[in-house]
C-alpha cells in the first residue's frame, strides 16, 4: 500500500456508553459523535487521520472507508486499530493502523472534533499537513516545512539510487560510504 495526501485530522475520545443523555456535552447524545460529519467533510486526496483514543477498539472500518473512497480520499491512518480487514483489502484502499481488531467504536468512542490539531506518538499533525504512508510506515510533513523536506527527500533518493547502482556494479560498502557518505 502507498498513499500521499493532505491530513484531514480527526480527534477521537473514549466513551463508556453509546448515548449519554443529560451530559453537558451534546456530542454525548449522538452515536459516534461527529464521525459521520467528519466522513462527509472529506475532500479529494485527503487522508482521514484519527487519534486521541485508547487502543481498545477500531477507529476505522469498511463502511467508513467506503464513504471515504467514494469521496476521493487518498486513504486513512488510525492511531489505533482498524476492522473489517477483508473488506478493506478487497476495496484496495490504503488504511494504516496498528492492525485489525473486531471491536467497533460504539459504545466505546466518539469523534469529538475534526480539522483540528491532533497528536500521534508525540508528533503534532495539523489539518493540511502532507501524509505519506507505505509498507514501512507513515510520515507527516508539516505544511510550513514541506518545500524543504520534499527537496531534501528527493535529493537523498537520487543519491541513494547512485549508491545502489555503484554497489550493483561491484563497489564495496566501505568504498561506497567513503565516496557518497550514504548507506
């Protein structure tokens, strides 16, 4: 799987019942909180990126990602689990998560906001940041640094290709390091 797109950040929180009437927070009376609104707000080439909850339930599943794909989203990243794995794989839609887990959000969690800054493993993610995901993991490029980061990434990739070609032609590792300072 590979994806690249702009972050559509989603803030999730744990709850302990699907509907909590009498709460001071009106979201507690809505199944899934703002999840449905967040899904419907996805734009073409955005990545649904969700964080804030415990890993006690899946943050994304097949129905959600079917809507995301229909809207032209580029993929999803969950700071937690996904579910409906076979359906997600059959969709050929890139979803990055800790793995699969059968428990769904209701009544365990709700989306409490979206298009707001979130944090994932100590990394602040703002709406509109670039998100890149591949088999090795997910990287977030802050919008304010994207030109420099992308320039440096392409420079490094070009240099690594030169080293790879040299090694394929028989250059030793020590010599390659001395010449290119890349390994």
